[in-house]
């Protein structure tokens, strides 16, 4: 573990720029902390924090000089790794058909600045979905393989945070190139730095940092431990996947559905929601055609449309799909939870639906009807 | 450069060599790769994503003979934007093809059993390759029964083939329609009503079922009554699909991705999903 004085944060960012990375990090825009391209540490939301609760978000000037004194806003890194709109390919029409046009893929080499522990876990989940299944998503891989990840531990959890419940934070444990802990201690302002990859090691070598002293290590450790004790939300995860599978018929779904606007905000801000649609477009003459992939949401009616109608016609079925996918069937599909406890879906729900609360109520229910269990028999794949 | 040839999202061009209208809204295409490349083999029950230039892509099951993978055969019903446009394509036109995808009918594992095929409407299309395979390997199976239900006599798919199959002495074919029209003097009623008259040994039967979901639900009930073990019953599901790779999320059915965990499922593994709405 090394120590980086706060005034030298730009030395680190410059070292990344010299390696050809485009820096993307938190900035203040439209009254919220969002992610965008940054030039230096002065673009960061220095001295800002935010207050979050179910359905509410307030940006606050704390005037404390902290670079990372907040948690996460509505954006997540998925918009860089799996952008809201991507062209999958383009084709040229011919008399009787078409041919695919070969293109140079110009994907920026991103360095993500200030990636939180929950988001490292979210990226690991997206990796599992797009890179480690039976097929590989080329678009995702192109963006992911070069990305440099500078993580930052959370020392001030937000009102809707529950990463500690999901075992996804507040400390960055893996999946980063470098990880910082921002420390204010006895008038000192510095970062402790941990290295997580060879690339990180190389960047660090250039900065010639000193080893962190024992009191500095202790101060960093203490800040993270404190954060773990002050999560705004909690979720009991023991046996949750099985429990939700057994709550497919439960009166509480109707209660949530009465509030749910099926707007899809939760799926847009969720750092792991990966569903997509495709759009086929042509020019007027039909000389060119393109296929675009766009983010989609299981809250739309069209999402489940097949000839003959929509599979999930009601808000009950759509909210249930989202919640049970995230916390239950995700385990069957990817051997992990789809939730990292970032709390975005709680904050950005216009009616303040709080999944930690919904889970609490569903846990207390008595109606047990299990779906999707395989009764210990081998899968139908041959 | 993008490695176009290996990106599973990029369609490969196939030329239509033959078109055949099956009935008012259903048609069959025979396709071969434009670049002359050998077609990769498929298993009966699998599907392809078919792309109509500039219009869109749809999941369509393969309905040709697995012994002849170089000719790709698809039978499609024109019900949506893409399939309606597809229906207008003539021989020589080019379609995009991705696939084959998905699980398949367990024909190898079913050897030594009676084979009972229960289908409704266009559901016969994904089972035709299975029937071709079973007939080509006839000695490996016991009795083979095909039960087929269509809405009206005019909706009957592969009519000439059905008639020639019915002429075989080692294959039992029963057809029924929901509504008798014209000169029809055959069975009238739902396809499940044919199950009782079909000769098969329930305990040693593998049943392959494809049709509308409600038809499959009732078929499952009938098969259970007859004593066919649930783990000997297979069905093919349909869901909205955009990628066929497990990335778009649309085809989720409970914990299953129909595109890659299906479309062919063993009934006992999905029993509780099939009987529930809005999953």
C-alpha cells in the first residue's frame, strides 16, 4: 500500500493520459453527479456530496475539498461498456440482396476514474453476462478489454446504499487496476493506493510513491469500516433467491404494482440491467441498412411481445419479472445475484419504490408457490 | 477491423433457391449460402435468426432434413412486419441468416422408445426435421405416431407429405381440424382428442410437442393421464427474441433463456412455468 498526497492526484491522471486513455469520471451536471470525459482532477465534483432517499436526490456543496465525498449518481459505467445505442453493423444493398460493410472499430481506450466497489461488482456481472457465457458479445469486449479502472473506496455511504448487504462494498476488493482510499486525518488529506494489476503497477512505478505508514493504513481502514457501518439501507440476502422463487403468487406484488408506473427508470439506472432491443434502419432509397442495438427495459409492454400478444401484460408481471430476475433467477442464469446494492433504483424511482422494503414484505408472506426449480434433475440441454 | 465472420450478431447472406406457398399465410423457402460455404449442421428442433434486408430479424425454426444440411429449409407464417415482407421475396433474393441456435429434440436418447409427436398449426414445422430423422433411422424406434391439428383443412401444412407419410405402414398419422370447411370429412376437434386413439406404450414413449401454449398445456395434461412420464415429454417454446445469444433478455421464461436453454425443454423442468401466466 502506497500513499498519494492529494495535490498529486493529477500526476496519476496525467500518467493515464500519457498512455492514451480517455479519462471518464464523475462531474457535476444538471444538479447531479454524473459520468463524463474529464481533463483533470479540477473537473471532479470537489467539495460536493449528495443526499439520497427513496425517490429523492439532492446535490449538496460540502465545501470540504474532498474529491470523492459522494457515492453514485444516476449514471453507471455500463453506458461506456454497453452504450445506450450501438451500431452492430451496416450493410450495402444490392440488386437482389445485401453485403455487410467492413468497418474499422474505433473504440476509445477509457480510463474509468472513481469506480466504486458496487460498480466493480456490477462490471464483473456484465463480464459474466457478455464474456463468460456460451457466446461472447463483441461490442462489449471491444470496450471492456482496454478499460483501465481506477477504483475509489466509499467512505461516506449514501442514504439508499446497501452494498454491505450484497457483499459488494464499500471496499474495492478486486477487478481494478488501482484503488484509492481518500483520507482526511489530523488535517492531512491523502489517498492510500492499492495496486490490482500489472498495468496499475506500471503506472504506480512512474509516480515514485512512498509506502503508506502504519497510521495512514489504519486511518484508511477505519474510514472504510465506518462506511460499512453507516449504510442507508439493508437487505437480508440469506436464501433470498429461493424465497423469491417461492413468492411468485403473493398479494404484495399487487400492492407494488399499484405504485409502479412501469417507467423503466430503475432498469436504466441499474448498473447491471443489460436487456437490449434492436432497430433496423435504412436510408430512403434502401442503398444502406444498419442494425442498432438500444437499451431496453422489461417494464415496457413491447418487451415480451410475440405473435398473439404480450406475455407480461400487467404491471404485476413486469415488476415481478424485474425483481425476481435481479435477485432470484439471475442466480440460476449466472450463478450470482444481479444486484450490487448501489441503491440507484431506489433513489431514481419517481414514486420511491424501495426494493429492500419490498423484499422485507415478501419475506414475511405465507403464500409459497415455487417456480423454476429443477428438482435436482439434470438440465434439458443435450 | 471487425472480425465480421465470427461476430455472432452479424448475419450471413443466404440466397433463396426455391419458394413454396404452403397455405394462405404460410410459405417455405429453401436457402443456400451466397458464398457457397458449407452450411454447418443443425439438429432437429433448432432455429435460425432470419434477416430481411432493411426490415428486421425474426427467429424461425429449421424445418428441413438434417441429413441434408447444405439446403436450409424454413417454413414461416406471415404474421408480423418482417414475415409479411419475407413472404413477398422471390427466388434469387438474399436473406441474412444467423444460427443455428438452441436445444433440440432428444432423438438419439429416444432410441428404443415409441415416438409420439403432437403438433398444432405451424408447430409442425420444427418437428418435420425430427420426423425426417426418425424415418431415416426407423429401426431404432418402436411405434411412431404423428398427431396434427390445424384450424381448418385449408391451414393444413405439408399436406402432400402428410398424405405420403400416412401411406407408410410403419407410421401412424392422424390429422384433425378445429373447424371443418368445404369437403372435409376427417376428424374435427382439438388435437388432444387424438391422443386416446393413438397406439403407444405410455411408459416407453418419448413425446415431442409443439404448438400454441394453451394446446401444449392441454397436451401435457392428456399425456399425464395416459401415464407418459413427465421427463419423457419435450416441448418447444416461443418467445420474443432479439439476439438468440442470451444477451437481449427478451426471451426470458422464469430463469430460462428460451434462446439458449430452449427452445426445446423437458417438460418436468418447466412444468410450473408452463402453467403460469405472465412469467
